[in-house]
């Protein structure tokens, strides 16, 4: 067979046996033919096949290697070209082999790159640099360091100024970086601008900003990359003010900000809240024609999004001449961060229409958007998309995003499944699971997850763990457990952190220790509204509305701007104490002075406040005049008020609205059933119970918990399973006999069954809070403070009974129900019988 067919194709394109195994289909063969023809030039060569300076010769045609390399669009073609070059003898060239190394690395074939590198008989610095850079680009840092050590040990080639920038990126420890810094000094490249900038980056990564600044200060010459390295180093370590100082110094020295500088400094402006500087940098970018640089535009989108200016972010995006995946991710993230999930999903579809595939960051933003919208169906579809592409395998960020999505959607079984299927878990994974349980009212499950975390040696609790765990202890009323966390937080010097401190204030306030909560409040920096909201809310649930209003005035005097949560706490406090005028003042102040648009929770508080005060008609008219569609919380507040004041007709109307909005909430059926029972309409009671049972709904069982000897005991209504059951009921009967002699008369209106009076009294006496109080009295020293936590609203008869018990036992009893705190002492309650 003639030599012209050696490569598998004659001049006419015929296939040869030697290349046949590489062509798995006619389509691939045709691709190879086109590749071959495009690489042939018209010059006449006498020999059939020989190497030439710029390529190799084939019969009467010359093959240009650069053309071959330019056509290597995937790893499969690179391997074919490599085979072609090996047979032609051209692969022995250092230049050609190095180009092959770079191509293999670019297409992710690191093993082939290393094999090609190993086959080069004599390597120069360019070859070593290419192999090291290939490892660094693919994230194989250990292999890059090993390769660098091989270069040093070879002693035949010295590293040059192109060797050090990539290897400094590969340093996994400060010691590695310091060793390479010594090598830089030895070979005399310290003041090379590229090497010096890489050293600045390296020291900044390991937090040694002073060392990085020292190198920067003594550089004899600085280019824009050096300035950018120092700016990013300060930003990376949280020294945002120093970063801005470097920018100002850069401009004073007459050095123009380049796109990298602008893209580095814009996030700093957003971080420190300096919108004016961000605007000025945008103006600078426009003035110098940099606004159309892709990564400048991307940084501008992110900056405007952080400040909440979505229209400006949208304008930047629309004016971009070219958009990459980062651009689309930025605008999707902008809408997601500002809780506009619908627009975020719309831009995701636009991204798909432009032929761009989503990456991890896209999917993280989508998961958050789906959670915002409460879209369970699309959440599961997104989960399936992620699983099919194996994004969960080893990618902790994606797993955490899915876990957070399911937790916010309230689908905790799926969240737990994602957590257990994640091959790798970091502390964020644990924190997300714990906070998911806490936010969905599953405080016991949160404590179990925390215990499991404590036994896990691979991760260490951090600030996020305490912020997730403390609300769970608040919910359970586990004061002693919370105090243990407080001790650990102090050891970690986190007790003055705004978020941890706020959670501690909330813990002590909700566990009845307002004195400690107030003391912590004045220790924790309180320049934001978060801490003020916590202390106002704590006093509100204790019924101290005057203190709440005084704290609010103090907050304004300190220059702290209230937010929607502040007014929610104030309205709730006014509602619990019957301060209708003050509540209405707060509601109007929120809108007129601070421009805060009321949401459904504010409206619900207003209806609750008016309803508790007996102003049912006014509450109903308020609902009719609402500017937004009332939800279940608004109608639920009206229904609860109807029960308190016995308005069956209005209750029926409110319940009809509730059942059309949220027919799966068993609480509304129970509430309406209680209203019917109070007026003796037992057919209505049966109708409500049948409706609930027909939908498979079950009433939430009432329970009360008490902490005795650092152990929490939980009692359910009618509970007889406690080990000290006999002593508890004996104490309960004794207490009831004593309080009857003082004038206590059981109120059978709070028994919602159509039974005889003696049975009604038995039902009342077995309510969970009474069992918990009796157990505490027999298990603690005489006159010790008792704290009870109840998941439902305390009934009127138990409230009256507890007042008498506090008097005969000379014991202060603090009961926290689902609405507020009740401090019982000397036969009176702090609520003044208004709750």
C-alpha cells in the first residue's frame, strides 16, 4: 500500500486500517476527513512524509500544526492529533509536546497531559511551567507542588519568573508558601511584578496581610496587577477601609483603574454600605469606556442588587454587549436576594433560551427562589435535575442549598433525606438542618441533631450553630441547656457578636429571665434594629407594654431606624395588654413616618388587638378595608376573638373564609368546634369534628414541660405514664381541695365534651399544666420558682386555678403559653386576666 495512505486517508479521503480503530462511526470519519483537508496547504513537497519547521509534510502537501491545534475542540480530537504527530515524529519537539500538554489540561485530560510530559526526553522551563500550570488549573495542588519539587531536584533546569505565580496559587499551607518565597529570594525574582503580586495573593490567602503589605510597600515598580492584588488581599481579610485607601492612593499616583480593580472594589462598597462610592466608580467606568467589560458589568449588577436597586441592576444587564454565564447568574441572584423569585426564574428561562447551561451557582439561586415562592412541585423538579447531573456527589454547596430549600418549604423528611445522602457534610450542612427543624417548630429534633453533631469529630460548631440552636432551647424553655451554650459562647469570645447576643437575649427573655436579657442587651453592640427588636419583643410577651414603648423611644434617640419587625413586636405587645390607642398610633407611625408598608402579619396583629378588646365590628371593617387580600392569620385572629366574646354569627363567617383559604389547618376546626360547644350547639361540634376527620386531620395534643434538676419533663393532658404518676395525682387532688376552700369553683365552660359535671371536673384536673405544676411542687424545695412551658393557650379555668395555687403554696409560678407569659404570685397574674 502506498505511503500516502499511511494516515488513514488518501488525497481523495480513503480510510486506512491504521486509523480505523479511532473512527467509531461514519460521522467521526467524516469529521476527521474535514480536519485533515483543512490542514493541507498547496505547497509542493517531493518527499511523501517529513518534518518541517512549522509542521510536517505529507506527499505533496504541507500540514500546518497550528491549524491542527486550533481545531482541537475536544479531548477526542486532541488524542487523534497527538497520534498523527507521534507517527510523523513531530511529537518529539519540546514546543509541540508542550502545546499538547496544555491542550490535554484544557480539556480535563490530566493523565494524558502527565504522560505526554513524561515522554519528553529533555525538558526546558517552559515545559515544566506548563505541567505545573496544568495541575493548578485543574485544582490538583498537591501534584503541582510535587512537580515543582521534581523541577528543583532535576538541577538541570532553573525555575523562571513564570514558574512561581502558578505554584504560589497551589500552596495549601503557609509553610509551603514560605518555602517557595525563600526559593524566589534565592533565584532573585522577588521584585518581578508578577512574582511579587503572586506572593501578595498567597500571604493574603493565609491571613498574613501585614506580610503582603510589606512586599507591596517595598516593590520598586508596581503595575495594576500589583495594586489589584493588594486591594483584593485587604478585601479578602475584611479590611475594607484599607482597601478603599489603596484605591485612593492608586488614583493619586495617576494609575488608572482597570476592569479588575473596579470589579474588586465594587463588592467592598456594597459590604461597607458606601453606595456613593459605588456610584462614583460606575461613573468612572462609563467615563473611561469600561462599563461594557463583562466582569465590570457583572460586578455592577451585584453591587446594585446588594443595595436593593434592582432597576439599576437590570439596566446594566440590558446594556451589556455580551453576556456570559456569570452575567446571567448575577441577575438571577440579584432578584433572588431581593426576594423576587418569580423574576429570578424568568431570567433563568431566558438564560436557557440563549443556549447557556446552568452551573452550581445558578442552581443555588434557583433553590432559594423556589423556597421563597413556596413552590414544592418545582422544588422537587429542581432536585431531580440536580440528581441527574450528579451535582450532589461531593458538592457540599449544592447539597446545602437543597437542604435549605426543603427546610424553608417545610418538607423536613426530604431535607433529612438530602442531608443523609450527602457524601460530604460541613458545619453549614449541620447548621442548616438544625435551623430547619427549629424554624418548623421541631425543637426536639433540633436538639437531637445538635447532639449528633457534638459526637461528630470532623466538624466544629461555630457562630451559625449557636444562632440555629439557641432558638430551639428558647422554644423548649430549656434554660439550663441554653446557659451551657452561653458559657461555651463566652469561651469562644462570641457573646458580643450581634447575632449570637440577640439569640441569647431572646433565650433569656423567653425563659422568663428578663433581668439577664436586659443586662445582655446593654452589653451587645446595638447599632442595628435586630437587637432592639429582640428586647422589645421579650418585654412584649411578658405584657410590659410601657417598657416596650420606652425602649422604642430610646431606640429612636440612639439613631437606630426601626424596621417591620420592630412594629410587629410593638403591635403584639399592645394587643396582649389592650392598648388599642397606642397600637393604632404605632400602625400609622410605621407608614406615615418610616414609610414601611404593612404586611399581613401587621394586619393580623391589628385585627387581634381590636378583637381582644371586644371591638369585633371594628375589626371586621378593618379587614374589609385592607389593601391586600387577607390570609388565614387575619381571619384566624378574628375567629379567636369571636370565641372570646361569644359571637357565633361572625365566627361562622370568619371560619367559612378560613376553610376556603386553608382547609388543612386542624386548629380552625377545633376553634370553631369550641365556639359551638360554648353555646351548647353540639350538632355544630359534631359537624366540625366530622369535617376534620374526613380530611384526615388530627388535633394537636396539648402538652406542658417543666425543667427539674436540669431535666425536662413533658406532660400531656391526661398523662398517666410518668414514673411518679401516683404522687403527682395525689398532690393534684390535695391542691384542688385546698383551692376550693379558698373559693375556687371549676368553670365547666372550658370542657368541650357533652358529659356529666363530675366527668368535666376530672377532665379539667388532668390538663397538662396542672400535672406539670404538681410535679414541680413535689420535686423542688418549698417556695422555689416554677417555670412551665405550654404549647397551646392556657384555658381560663387553669388560669384561675393556678392563681389560687400560687397563693396557697407561696410559690411564684411562671407559665409561658402560645401567646404570652403569665407570672402568678400571691393569687394574681401579671396579665390582669387579659390575654
